[in-house]
């Protein structure tokens, strides 16, 4: 879907080629390739048109917002993690505290 708009030229090379490779190698990408139509795709995490860099505090993929994003599908795991020392530190604003993607990538 994303490539319908994000193609670099007529030769079908993507501006986001490495991102797509990384996605296909991720747990979500592999699930899609195995036929799981419920696995997360680009827009599930990044949104559709109000895309923001991770450095923007209101970005869905900002360091502090990742647990809320992952928690939309992975409720129990996120709840458990947010009770851990890492989750509590993240809630307190610790920039160094790992979030979901620190260990699990996308």
C-alpha cells in the first residue's frame, strides 16, 4: 500500500527500500508473509498522513509512546512490562529506560 505513493521513479525503486527490507525481516513482516492478515503493517504504527519523526513528542513512535502503541495489540505483555523497573522508569520520563522496541524491534 505505501509504495503506491512512495516510489522514487518509473523503475519502481523505493525511497524506503531499507525500511521495507527491515519490515519483511521483522516479526510482523514475517507474519504477513506467512499469511497472517492481522499482523501490523506500516500504517498501524506510523499512521497514514500525519507522520512524525520519532524525536517529536507527539509522534506515535516516540520513545515514550511506544508502550501505548504496542499495547494496542499486545495488551497483556505491555501491562506486564509497564509494571517492571523499565516500565516504571519510562513512565517517570527516563530517557535511558528501554521500551518494547529496544529488545523486540518492530
